[in-house]
C-alpha cells in the first residue's frame, strides 16, 4: 500500500490531512510534496530504511510530531533520525493513523506590497526587497525567453537545411532520370533504324531472286 503525495497534501496550508495506515506488515512509502508536520495520532509509527523490519531507523510515538522541510530534511525522532524525500513507515500492525499538516506559504516582499492597505504600512526594506524580487523574476523570464528564441532560431535553421537537402536529392534524381530517358530514347531510335535497314535488305534480296 502506498499513499500518494497528492492525498497527503490535498488540504489547504495549515489544514491537517489524515493518513490511515494498513494493519499488516507492509510498509507505506511516504513522499510528501512539500514542507509540513507529520503527527502520529494513533499507534506508534516505525520508520524503516529498506522497507523491512530488519532496517528500523526510529519510532514516532503517539502524539509526537516530526517536521519536514520539503527538501529531504526531517527533524530528529525521539529514537533515531530520518532523511530523504521519501521514507518508509509501518504502523506496527496496530492500524495507526497520522496527520500531515502542510506548512503555510511564507510571505514574500511582493505579496506584502500587493496586500498592503497603504504605503505607510510598508517599510523601505520591504519595498526594496519587492523591487529586487521583481528584477530577479524579470531576469529569469528574460533568460527563459532567450532560450526559447534560440531554440526557435535553431529549429528554423534545421528546417532550412532539411529543405535544402531534400531539394538537392530531388534535383539529383530528376537529372539522373532525365539522362536515363535520353539514353533509352537514343537506343530505341538506333534499334528502329537498324530494324528498318534490315527490312530493306531483305526486300532487296527478294527482288533479286524474283
């Protein structure tokens, strides 16, 4: 059994999402898609390294919580430490439950400026930070546009080269076939002339015999 990350973070930031674990010995791969807090609300949860009981990393007892930073970092357990963007959890065959509370998005300078009721509510540091954020996003956007433009120009060049190659191949084929046609026409004309001459020779011989 596995719990998809979309199920874990289906609620709004700050709203706990309940996770019901299986009651057999099969572990549950746990892969949250963002930062938050995991809290054992039922039985104790066991973290294993390789997905089996032979590689137990630590326990999260009922009522305890462990924080996830969204990048593979976890706070320490009461016994042991875990890490990674995906961990294996077992409910110790007791039908444990847990909640994962997605962390609220951190406020940004641009968000503070946009939501401010008046300029007097803003500090110079916030305004300066918002301008720097906008400049950073514009630079990133410009870099992406440059890559798109380069890719477009490369595709246009490849298209022109392909069309030129096809044209050269077609032109060569037409020239070759034209040469073959002229050759065959010459051979046909020569054969016709020889056949006509042979017919005239046989007619002359018959006239002599008659």
